[in-house]
């Protein structure tokens, strides 16, 4: 009899359809049955001895909420027997036009219930507990996970023990994962967490990778990539990382219509064992990132989300470095400008912040100038070492890409059809803040904000906390311009300031949008004094009103 190994994950949801992702223990037919009669079935497909299904659910009624079950070969497997959680539900569409988008990034798997948590309560566990305690209360309509859903290079003690049972950890890649099977262990550890498992079964999710989903500093530079490709373990790591990302995260980002039109998905489902097929795809994607698009668009009523791949789509050659290749840039522009007036809010999801503290921004621009040889070969070599050591690889390290995104935001945010807000949603930097740009010539009509929220469950050293606080200061801005001047880095085309934050700790941000109004909520985890945890509000503000 088939058993449920992982999931279910509720992924895509609109007013009439949804997708539910599962992993089963053997080949079978997966089925989702809803209490209101909506249903769907899918046969599992096989990758590296694992059996997955993405079940399309049809017949949902917009504005309604329905409980659902998962069955494998006709046998109910979800909800789990004696589950302490309420039934999992699918909420189709947005009955009153209100859309709640919660987001964050950087989640170490929570330790077992009987283990001490070295970084404090997990924000996703805590959100799950709150929703379970009152299923009728407000909850996110979608959860955006903006990178580092798993850490392939920073494994837990439990995972290291499992890896050691397979191979010698004294040999590269050591404690990091080596292949597809080891990647599956990361997802089991992260998504079998009982609170998170239930949360992901009842709140839809959109995901995008960042570096730790593969390795720290992934695609930092051409020199970094060339060095990694000389090792005898990197190729298997990156190919397995892309394969597992496609299976566990990317497929669920797509709508049923997009899935139906995807030739790779069709081929995987029609092949008895799709391992080699998917390996070939991932190998080609690594060798030539233009062969695949990990970015995607989702529309939630009158809210448009453009989730941007700011890792694999990079152009790394020093003379033409770009955060996005030409195809990705054109895709982003086309989707942002499509059907002007049809959306009230534009959300641009990118794992890496667009607007950083001024000192960091100028240091990254200066470092980019050094690395491309503006000060000679010796400075270039030193700059490359500093780039890797200090993680100087955000949008500001790709100055032309930074400027291009500023120009696109100004264009889409201007005119009679402009949305009320354009918000860049990011994580990565293990703290949260709100930054607001200004344009020298008056700028767009929309309110533009950089909203950064990280980590969901991780930490940041106190010295880095001090550095980020200092980075927003007036003196840091002065110091940054002096540093940038050494590399002859021009002034950016916009200015910006930190309007809220920085905040540190495990946290989630939520945007609530209705019509042209929007409000922002930031919540931290805190111990509740009874052995549990709660989410506490640390910032709540109105961004726009109707």
C-alpha cells in the first residue's frame, strides 16, 4: 500500500483551481477530494527512486473555503490519524477583494520538539500554531518563501549523521549535501516538521531559490564559478540542486495552464523513470541558464506578483555583469507593463534586496569596479577575495541592473494607469527593514518601497547587527560615497532612506491589500512564558489608502 512520505503542499490557488503536491512511497494514483465536491487526480512520476504527484484540483467555487482529503490508490492518507490540527482547507479566490501576502526567507529546519533551538522560535511554526488555534481568524492568502528554503551547505547534526552513514564526510563536499538523495533528506527534515507540514497543507505558497538552496555565494562571479567547476563534486551538487528544486519547489509555482503547456513536465509524467531526463535538463540549465526560466508571474485578484530569479539568471563575465540575462530582463519588463490598469499593486519578489544601507550599496559598487579591473590587476584580485568574503553580490554589485530596475519601476509606476504601490520583496540579509526611494525629477505616481524580511528561522551575529544599523547612518552615507569615489562609481539615479527598522530576530512580514489600499505588518517570534511561542507585532503601518 502506498504511504504519504511528504506533503501535502497546497501550492497554486485561484478562484476555481488549485494544485496539491505530494510524495508517495511507491507508484500510485494520488487524489484530492474536497468536501464541496471539487476533486483531482494525478499519477505519480518517478525521479531517483522517489514518487511525486502534483494534483490539479478543479471545480472550486470562488470565495469559498472547503476541507480536503488526500488519497493514494483510494486509501485516505491525509489528514494524518489522530492529528491535533484542524482539517486542511483550500480557500478559492478572494471573496471581498482583500489579499494578504506574508513573506520571509532563510529558514534552518527547526530542531526536534525535545531539542533546544539555538536561534529561537521558528516563525513558520509559530504562524502555524496561531492559525491552528483559531482557523477562522485572518490568515495569509499566500506565503512567499524568498530563498534558502533548505541549506545544502549548512546541515544539522541529524542530517550529518545520515550523510555519514552514506559516505566519508572527510571527503568533499563534507557536511554539505552531495547528490539528489541527500537533497531529499533536507526537504524531509524541513517539511516534515509537524507544524510546518500542516501550515503548508493549508496556506498556498510561492517559492524561489537563493544561494544556500545550492551553496553559499552561488554564482557570485565568473571566477568563483570557474573555481567551483574544477572540483570533482560541484557538478553533482548543482545538478542535483536544480533537479530537486524543480521537483519540490518550481513545479508548484506554475498554474495548471502553465503545467499543461510545459513539455518537460509532460515528458517527465510520460516516462517510467524520469531521472535521466531531469538530469539532462538540469545539466543544460547549469551550463546555459538561458535554456530555462525560473521566474514566474502570479495574479491574486488585482495584485500582481513577479517572482524574479536573481541567482541562476545572472551574467557573470566581468565586462558585462548583469543580475538578469537579456531574456530575463525582457520578461520582467513585459510582465510588469502588461495590461496597465489591471492591477492595483505590483509585487516584485527577488531574494536579494534592491535597496541596501547606503554604505553597503556603495561598497558593493566600488567592489564591482575593482573586480572589473578599474584599478588594475592587483586590486581586481583583492576585490574578488573581498566580494566572496563579504557577500558583495546584491543588486548594487550589478550597477547597470540596479539602474535598470529603478527605471522600470519608475515607468510602471507612472501615469494614469499606475498601481497604488510597487513593492520589492526580499530576504537574504537576516534582518528586516523598509526603505523608500525618491527620484530627482519627482518620481513615479505609485508609492515605491523596498520591503525586506529575513530570517524566518536563523541568526545574525551581533557585530553584523551593529554594522547594518551603522550602514543607514548619515556618517555611513558619507563614508560610502568616499569609498565609491575611489572606484569612480557614479551616483545612483535615485536616493532612498530607511523609513522603518532595522529589526532583528525570526520574523514575517504581511502585506494586506484591498483596492488601492495597503497596510504592512511585521511580526517577531517570542517565547510565551509557557514553553511555547507567539508572534508579536513590532511594526504596523498604512502604506496607501483607497
